[in-house]
């Protein structure tokens, strides 16, 4: 009986109270994860590919609730993916030329046209360096229906982020311990660089969208002028 009331050994205690992640990173929480997931699946480039995966893994490993965090990542990613699909649907070929490098445009268009379900499912399921943006845009531009896109994209993201959350529960704590000292040292510079690159990516995405809208407006005006001249 006395062995259960004896005071615990004090040496491991500091380890339990040491922060295993930078303050700003662990306090992003579910809302921050949702926001990163939206941007990560949109036309706005993030400075680090797979940012949602890494943040989800980190938060779950740092005692986050996987039953809350994984659905937030899934919902945010579906919202971001839908906006990308919608831009492709609305902009068509112009959107593809605006966002997709010329060397990738031809093969991606052929792949999406021939494999409409796999072209959505595989890029949404597989991690970087498999790109998501070109396939989501092409899905909208080439006429993949909204219901099919959301169903396939949502299924892929559910599988991916459920697996990432499981990794965080099973193995993430040991990874956090390995990285914690380095990240604590460089947390402020990393935050500044990440925020700076995210703002730059946001500005770049807005600039691209505005350019696409101006092109559409110019084409509409040209068609109206041509119709008036014909009349």
C-alpha cells in the first residue's frame, strides 16, 4: 500500500511541463488549422507544401483532439478545393493558362479529360510533390460536375487527414520531442518568414484573380461591341 502513496520521482516532471512546440504554433488550434487548410487547397500558394498535414500532425501530437482537428482540416480543405474548382469552372482555359505552367498544361488536361475521378482523387490523397492546384482547376474547366468533385475530393481528404491524425496519435509525440529544442530556438524567425511568405502568396493569389476578372470583363465588352456593330 505504501508504494502507491509514495511521492513520485521528481526528475521526469520538468519534461512533462516543457513546451514541445513554439507558443504561436500550438495556439493556432482548430480555427488556425481550418484557415491553413482553406488556403492550402486554394489558388493561393503557401510557403511550405503540405502545410495542413504538418500542422495537423503537430497539433495532434501536442495533445490536440484528433476528433476535432481532423474534421477541421477536412472541412477547410474541401472549402479551399471548391473555390479552386469554381475558379476553373468560371475561368475555363484562361484560368488554366493563368495558374498552370505551360509545360504541365497539356498532360494535365489530357489526364483529367480521360480519368475524371482519379484526376481528382489521387492529387487530393497523395502528399507533395504531387500538385493539387492544376488538377482541381482543370476539373472545373473541363466540366467535372460540382457534386462529383466534392464527393471524390472530400473522400480523398478524409482518408488523408484521418491517416495523418492517426500518425499524430501513434508516433507524433516522439517526433515532437526530437524537433522541440530546435523549433523553440528558431520559432520567432520561422514565424516571421512564414507570415511574410503567406502574405506574399495571398497578394499573388488576389492579383491573379483580379487579372482573370479583368480579362473576362474585357472579353465581355469586346463581344458586346461586336454585337452592336453587327446590329
